[in-house]
C-alpha cells in the first residue's frame, strides 16, 4: 500500500525549506533560539519588481520558520554604502558628478530625504510596509560606523591573500591577489570605487590606499590621486561584496537563510567559501531564483530604464496579487508587464475560493499547497471571510462606459443586475473599482488574454461580430450566441467560455447578451476583432 506523502506545515515550498533549515541548524549544533533570515537590497536605484520579490521570498521563508514554532527575525540589509555605478534612466543628469560616490553620501536630488540612498530605500520600504511585511532594517552605513562588522573585517584583511586565491579559484578574477578586499572612501574626492587598498596596518586598524580610478560599467572613472589611510573601525570604507562582505554579514548577524538571484551566483559561491574557510562560520542555507524579465526578454533593471516598480503595480492591483506573482513560483525566469495584473487579481480570487471551500480540490496535497499559498499571499493574516469576486476586465469594461462623476454608482448598479452584488459596495470592491478606473484612465484597452482559436471558433466569432453590428437588442444577441455555436458545431457552453476568456480573462461572467451591450457595442466588437487579429500575428 502506497504511503501518503506527509504535508509539511502549510504544504508549500516555503514550509519545506523552513523544515530543511531547522534540521540543518540542528545538525550543525547551532542554537535555534532565534533563526535569522536576511534579504540584502541595493539602494543605488529605483526599487523594481525584482527588489520586491527578493524581500517577499525571504520573508515567506522567515514566516514558514515561525509557523513551525521557532522564533525568527527578518533582516533587511540596505547596502547604502555601495557606490553609484551609473545614473539610472529617468534620473537627473546632475547625478553624473557623483558616479563612484557611496549612495549614502549623495544628496537626494528630490530634496525629501537625507541622501539619494535613503530616498531609494524608502521607496522599497513604502512598498513592503503596504504589503504587510515586518522587518528589521540595518543600513550598511550604520553597520560599518557602529563596528558591527569590525571583527570580520579584521579577519578578512589579515587573510587577504587567501581571500584573493578563493576569488581566483571560483571566478578566474585575479584582482584581489593584488589589492585588499576593502574599498576606503577617498578622504579627498569622496569616491569609493576609485580607491586601491594596498596595505593593512593591524595595530592601528588602518588601511593605506591610493585613489587611482576604476572602470565601472565599461567607463573609466578617474581617481584624484590622493594617498591616504582609512580606519575600518570608524566606517571609513566598506568590504568588497564580491570578496567577503556577504560572508561578513552572515557571520556577524548569524544569518541562517538567504535566497539570491541567479545573476550573483558566482559571488555567493565565493562568499560561501570565505565564510566557511576564513571566517569559520558555516554559511546560511540558500535558494537560487531567476530574474524577472520584461516582455522583450530583457532583465528588469534601473539602468536600462525598464523598471517595473511595486508602486506601479499597486496603482492597478492589490499588494496581495503582486505577492502572488512573487511567491507562486520560485525558479525559472518570467516575463512580466502591467498586462499581467488582471490575471493575478483573478487568480488570487481563485485561491480564495479554494481557501474558503468554495472550490473543491480532490488531492489533499495540492489543496494544502494552494491554501498555504493563499495564506502566504496575506503573510499569515488572511481575511475572515471571502470577498466579492468580480473579474477584473469586467470592472474595466464597466469603468470605461461609466458616466463621469458617478462611476461607483453606475458600476454598483450593473453588478447588482449581474448578480455579483446584493447590497452596497464593500470596501474591497471599492478598491477594485478604483484599480479599474486607474486602468481606464491610463490604457486604451483591457488586458485581454490571448486565446488559441481554431478555424471553426474564428468563424463563429466573426459571425457574432456581424450580429453585434446589426442589432443592439441584448436578448437577440444572447440567443444568437447559442444559434451561432450550434450552427458551427460548437457546444454552446464551450463557446460561452471562449467568449468569457476573451472578454474577461475567466471562463465565466454575467449574462453575455446584456453585458456586450453594457460594455459598449463598439468596445465589444473591437475586443472580439482583436482576438481574431492576434491569431494572425
């Protein structure tokens, strides 16, 4: 008899990873009083969907550990001593003079924060707080100034040759065989990446350096030629993150888990060895994830100007829908754009139906996983009762034809007519209508799904378009859908589902005859015609 596989925690990948972390720490003989999880985030550019997912994924693991009965702390480490390597697209050209400066030392070009770095990290913090994430923020500038990493810095500088050898063995890069793995901030010009640290004076806690210049993003930034000394115990520089900073943080903060992006896999591998072989601390458990790409297949990046920010998503969709995007799949690259928001809003509703038992899933393991995913989308604080589910594109269609100034009343009346709403609008539904109104103000079309149509379905839809051009009677249109389906040998139920998927992105919806008129006959014709056009491209 086949034994049922045990469901761990809430049945998700995050619960499985949490169990592995706990078991690993137990085998290592390390304390389980508090299990620290870290997410390192840059402060050199506008936070994007990748930055947000870095945080949500690590936070979900932290929550999974807590759900298994262990105290955990989620640490958000802001690398605000990182130097500005390029001016992100859309930012003022005045920043060019600060290339190579630590972002914490660059004035905020918008004038609302103490520094450029503070401005950028505040954007990410605003987003994760709106999503409900609880965190402990540690800024790199504070960590260095307060001596949090002093012991680790000393050990790495004393073993600099060995650090350089590990870097060479893992990446082929020989740079750190010649220089120390530390960047002093030049006392003369204020830059950090132009300095070359060449000698460590352990008795004085100082590092000698020359400001020679450095190639950043294929451009040479000239140093000022200054020769000086930096006291590492006073935060007058920072470790090279590719050659020891990760390792130093992991040891100093006793980090037990940190996920990372595929783009820094080499650096993590180097730091794992440095942490283990030089700092004497078993590095945290990791999980590697791949990057989000834009619809053109390019990595989403602040420097390329294709930044997709959490704030943009929150204009058209709920934080939970974006969390679903980041948590539903950990591995594999994904192409994302604003057009994906309606789909994730509707998918979150489907998860909610499973969670509240409105939709049955026969496989206990699959049911547990989907219910668990829903809980993690709400960071373990799900609603007490289900919300009113209205397909996103239905709201967009109604918002498009709603009279200005009475949009909410108009949409509410239509939703009552369709059977979605019995009483007054709920707070959640008001938010959904607001998302739809924002969509209509900013985009000409709804985010319609691309449906694979066979020749028979294409013919049937073409006939429906012709019928819509000839009548405005919703009852005639409703009966015509049945007639067209049967005349073309299509089961009416299947034809209705196809039309719903084209118009709403879901296999169900309101009575189609009245809805096609309510959404505006010309709008309906254009939407159906676009579904035919997309098949030809």
